[in-house]
């Protein structure tokens, strides 16, 4: 794992650990959706530059 990947994982960990109950529900919805696509939340977070800086408070769009 590269230092940049570690940094992104820490950001995601911090996001989850500091989330309110409403934000945790949104994170869980996103996580469930990514799992249904055969991915993990961490993989999607690392691979998507749009998610790296996205606030969990923004609405999640379903495709």
C-alpha cells in the first residue's frame, strides 16, 4: 500500500469514526450499494477521486 493510499484510508476511517448517526446511515447505504456491485467501500473510495473529497452530507446519486 502506498503512502497516498494509507492517507486516503485514514481519511475514510476518520470520516466513519466521526460521523453522526445520520451520516453513518448514508455511509452504510453507500457501502451496501458497493457490496452489491462486488466492490468494497474502501476500494471505491481509493479508486474514485470524486469520492476522496466528497462530503458524506452530499446526496448520493443512484445510477
